[in-house]
């Protein structure tokens, strides 16, 4: 079955929307749609898996526990090793930010 990552975007963007596209024992691929969303002020993502993430549309900023901040725009990607503590500082408020995240072990 052919599907398109840009189709069926959620109409209600009051909450960030995370959808599994593929899931197996060693890999998970998610489409994340953010619209001005960010991580909670307290706490960090600290995942057991590594995460390769690309911004397909929009933009967002990631903050790492070591103080490094990076801005990702459409086409930019980063590989985040497992247990690298990070959070989303902001995402575009004027249009949806569409992320594709690949979690792997």
C-alpha cells in the first residue's frame, strides 16, 4: 500500500500528533506533527534507542543537556545517540512542522 507522509495531516493541532508509520523489534519510524509545540520546561527525552530525525517541513529547535542548541529546517537531520538527553525548545508557530523520526537499536 502506498501512503504519503504529507497526506492526512491532523486538523486538530492543539496537541502534538505522533503516528507510528513502521514498527518492528529493532526500529520504529514516527511522523510527528508539531504546531508551535515544545517539550515541557522540566524533564528531558532520555531514550534507550538512538534517534535519527529529519524535518520534512517547518522548523524547530532542539536543546541538549550540555547546552548545545540546534535549529532544524526542512531537509535538516540529526542522529541522536541513545541516552543523549534533549528536548524541543520550539517549533514553527506559523505552519506545521513535520518530523520523521527513526528510532533504532
